[in-house]
């Protein structure tokens, strides 16, 4: 009879655990607590947004996020372009993805509304499509253009370039991430290095077990909470092990001070060379397709801090006269290659100082650092729309 009692006790324990599990699940659902995984593996870019994922983003800002069926942080779009419509495709990283805000407050949503009010486009529709994914560098954005964007026949392709980390993202040495593609120069030609696809780590991510676990994670609030706790502890552990001292009021984690200076090492020289080559390559491919290519350099928090003394002190500590070197360098490239460009940082800097506004940061993040807040997004959307309204031949084709 001992084994029957053992089985009965075991069944009771299992039943108790299941009841507790479901009670916690229900409680987390009622409390609105969730930490869904918005990302999945991608055979071209290493990672991408997971189609159909929904959930709250509260790490910085606060917004309910919906990823559409094509894996975009955007509403649904038909692949075939509606008649008499100008389509603008935006490539970028987390600034474009913009998980921190409701969709209506993102710069690309503001851009679409502003372009519809552009006098030259009053007789035609305007659609802005968002292809931004957190962590993407120019290499991944080029591959997104090739494998995803062209399905939607855009008239204008806009590259949202974040000087703070996009240059680093394009260097295997500086980025140190083996699970993404890079471009490298071979005999003076940029060539794709997508060796990550054959790595054991990437193959594991594509396995049935990994897909099952990630799928389960997105259905269980308890597992999401446990995974988030693990991520927080891991992040704190890594931060404790580093000796870098950061001013969290004005600095965004993941940005590089080295971009404010002329390259002082062969590695940074090559990172810039690859980055500039990718921009030119993207311009050539868009032009060959009959599209119009624009580069918009975004802003880093310290560049547009409303206190001039804070900016100047930061620059002095770096040994530079100002913090706009990367923006001016990209602008010089665009001018040389006849690429349309919009340089936001100087405009943002003047606006922030004049109106004493922080354009970066959230109450639950770092004031003046991190991503654009709603004020920053609205200003960006209006500035970009103004430039497109004035200079874009695609927008002005009916005038």
C-alpha cells in the first residue's frame, strides 16, 4: 500500500503546483503584468520582430505594442501599393521601432500625418511604413531593404541613422556580436559576411525546441516574469563587473563617445569606411529601383541636452570642440554623393535650449538620455516632413 500512498501524495503535490501556477497566471493577467518576447530569429539579419506579438512595454516609456503580421511595429499594409499613393519606407533601429510610445506619437506616424497636409501631396495618398528593429546597424538595414522593403514598392526610402551606435554596429570587432551579419571590404568591394547562419548558436535558435520554448514564453505570464527577473539580474551583474562611470541623466546605454572624435584607430577607421560604403550602396540600389533615397541623422541625448554648459563640459572632457562630428561627417558624405539628407541634432539642440525641453528620456528612464520622448518624436516628424515637402520630387510630382 506504500506505493499507492506515494502516488497519491505525488498527485496531490502536482495538482497543488498546477493550481498555484494557474492562480498566479490569472493574477498576473488581471494585474496586466507581461513581458512578452517581441523578437525572433531571422535568416538574413539574425533577429527580427516576431509577427503577431502583443504586449506592454514598460522598461522605458509605456505603450501597448502590436507587431503586425509582417513583423513590423506598424499597422497592417498591403504589399500592393494603393493607386495614387506615395509610399515612404523607413529603415532604422530602436529609435524607429519606438517601443517607448503609442504608435500615434512616433515620428513616422507624425511624418505621415504631416505629409498628407503637404500642399504638393493634397491630391495623392501618403503611406509611411516602419521597418525599424532594435539593435540594427546599417548592414542589417540594407538587408532589410533587399529582402523585405521592396515587396511594398516604396517611392522613398529613408534611412534613420543613429550616430551613437550605428557605426559600431557595422564592425564585428567593435560590436562583438557573432549572431548578426556584417559587410567587409575584399579587394575594395563590400561583401556580405553572413557566417552567423552556419553557427551552432543560430542553428539552435531555429530548432523546434527553441521555437517551442519561445512560443510558450509568449503565452505564460509567469514564465515571462521569471525570464524578466533573470534578465534584470544578468544586467545588474554585467553592470557591476564594468568600471565604466556613466552619467545616467544624459547618457544612453550602448552609445559610444568615440563617435564624437575623428577615428583614432584602424578599427574605427574601418568601421566608418564600411558604414559610408553601405550608405552609398543603399543609395545606388534605391536609385536603380527608381526610388528616392534620404538619410536622416538622429540625435543622441547629450548632443541635444537643453543646458549648453552641460554639453560643453561633456565635449571638453572628451577633448573635442563640439559633439556634432558624426553628423557633419555623414552630411559631407551625402553632399559628396548627391544624397538627400536631414541632420536633426543641430535643430534639436537649438529647440531644446530655446524652450528648455528634454527631447530624450522618460519618467521611468533617464531624463535627457535614452530614446526620444513624445516631444522628440513630434519634432522629428515635423522637421523631416518639412524637408520632404520642400525637396522630394516624389512628393512634389503632381505639383
